[in-house]
C-alpha cells in the first residue's frame, strides 16, 4: 500500500504470519521466512545443523531481529555436538567480543577445533589465526603468537591459501622478498581461492617490492591478471 513505511508493511504482513516472516517476505527471502518456525523446532530438538543455521540468522540479522547473544547461544549448542562451522563462528565471536566476552584464547581453541573436525575449515580458520597472531603480539603474548605462526606455517605447507598469503605478508614485512615471492606465488595459484581476495593482493605485493619480471612464471602472470586491471611490465 502506498504511503506505508517499511516497518508498517512488515507489521501488516505479520498479522497473517509473524513479525520475522513479514521481514523475510519484504526482503525477498520467502523460503527463509516461511521456514523459520520449522528451523526453530529442529533447533530446539537438538539438531546441530538447525542450531547453527539459527545462530547464523541471529548473528547476521537475516530475517530475524539481530542478536549476537542469541547467535552465540545457538552456536554453542551446535558446537557442543561437534558442528565444525559452529566452532568457527564461535571463534569469530570470541575474537570480536560479539555476544560473549572477548577471549583470544577461546577464539584460538574454537578455530583449532573447527579445523580438527573438518579440514575444509582450514582456510577461514587461518584468517582468524592471522588476526589472533597480531592480537597476541600487541598484547605481549609472544609465545602464543609464535605458536600460532608455527601452526600457520604448517597449514601453508599443506596447501592452505590463506596461510600462504599470511606467510607471504610476514616475509614481505621482514624484507625477506625471496620467501615472500614464493608464498605469494603459492597463494595466487590456488585454484580454489577467490580472485579478489588472493590474486589482487599478490599482484600488488609483487609490484611493491620489485619482484616482477622474468622470475614470475607465465602461469602465475596469467593467474593474477585474470582479475586485475594492472598491467605487468
């Protein structure tokens, strides 16, 4: 109806369904909206996949009133049953202090557990470990930072693109350009990495420390230029 605000429309739709469904219908997420009741039902019955999805809805405010506290509550329930992604998101929550007390050690524990439960979690977990490494360094916990750096090195050796990018940046900051070039190249050539997140940063890093030229293989040049508007000389 003309003249009605978005909130008034949500409330009118909510007369026939409920408030959260009304919100979903207006944002175009009809499937998510109409499934919220069933999702909550499954979550309350202890289904870990439902608990994780419900927690994610609360965390992102997708078709739900955003609540980090509720998100963490459902993540914990799913994580206690061994759900890998729930552990990963608990790690993020502990790192950011959203819905729970900020706790770097707990963030580390949940990230490590996520990787143990599912190796496909290594990529996103490496990003968290990267942030944690810096946080521990800034807080004076050098031993913990070294432990994380060692873990990231192991992940990089195992082919984790996120960890390879971390090592490339670390070597670059230390002016160890040969090793930086090696790890940036490894990260850029990962087939499963997104172009914007990996290849462009690799190209900028190569250009900024003067590592372009004959030392960069044609395969690497092609992989990076797929998503870049920069031209190699």
